[in-house]
C-alpha cells in the first residue's frame, strides 16, 4: 500500500456477535491492520484480564489496537468509571480512548450540562494523558458533537482533546468534506461505512464519495486509522467484500 498515512481497520462492535478471536482472524484475512476494541462486549470496562487476552490475540495476528472504544459519557457517567477505562486501555496498548460528549444534542443540552461535559472532558484528557493515551470524542448525533461548530467549541476549550469523524447520515458530501478540512490536526480516527438514510449498503456503493473523503484526509498529511463499521447485515461475508474496496481506494490515493 502506498505510504498515504491512512491505515485500514475495523471497529470491533461491528460484530458484537463474534468473539474476539474470530474478529482478529477476520481482520487478518481481509488485510485490515488495526482494531478499535469496544468497551461494551469485547473488552468491558475494567476487565483487564480480558484486555490482556485480546491484546495478545491482536499482536499475535500482526495487528495493532487503534483505540479503545469506551462507552464513557462525559458529564453523565460516574466519574470513577473512567479510571477503569484507562486501566483497560493501558493493557490493550491503545493509544486512544473514545468517549462520548454527553447524552444530549447541542440544541437540547442546557448550558450547565454543557459545562459539566466540558469539565469532564478536560479531566479525562488529563487522566489518560498520565498514561500517554489520547482522548477522542465520538462524532455522533445525540451528543455535543452533533454539529461541527459544537464539536470545535469543545476542542478549542480543551487542549489535547481530539475527535473522531464519520459521515452524518443524509449530510451532503461537500459538507462532510468541509468537516474533515476544519477538523484537520484534531482528528483521532475515521469510521467508514456507507448508508442510505437508515439502510446499510455495501461499501462499494460509496466509492465516489469515499474516494473524495480519503483524498481530503490524505491531503492533510497525517497518519490516521480508517476503521470500517456498520457492515451490512452485521455479516462477515459483507466485510470480506467491503474491505478490498477500502484497500483499493487507499492504494489509489495520489494516482
């Protein structure tokens, strides 16, 4: 693969029905290089024994942990829960912890709650930073990253914080590219999938638009994990069809 700095991988919660061993085998078979391990099923918060096992499986397969996808909601979850998250991330050798910016969208969140989310984000960044781990927000509806402006406000208020990105369903591709451009330098990971409204589609259906997203990302000149998610019908066979499409798009960058 050309040295574009973009690395293909998988979000493990794409296959909650599969054990970690099968996810590792599937990733290796598909030519993917990294896994974001989920904190709900595959590596529960605080379960360091499972984290150690999964870390070993990942390394033995020639893969690496891209991130620990926690379900910690800043300003909402019990603050002591984040120490359990960090403990698992350390054992997984995860360079990044994914968190959620509260549980309300930017238009529904009261000012006091927004301040609580922002304060907890700072606390989490500091706590994870003691272990050399970054914190990145999930870029998602129903949270304070449901709009680019709200996301940027949180990033501006917390040095060291970063954000993931994924295309919001129904958002025009040019607006999505603008999000990528304005998040330059503060992106943690990208979650890659192709939807039509609420319908999951084969990744090949999104070749033109994903080529444009990946070209924008590659043009920023920063290493970044591109992690496949929301596979149609939660099907391993579909991933076997989708992953080569992503790999070809990455190979073609710069042509």
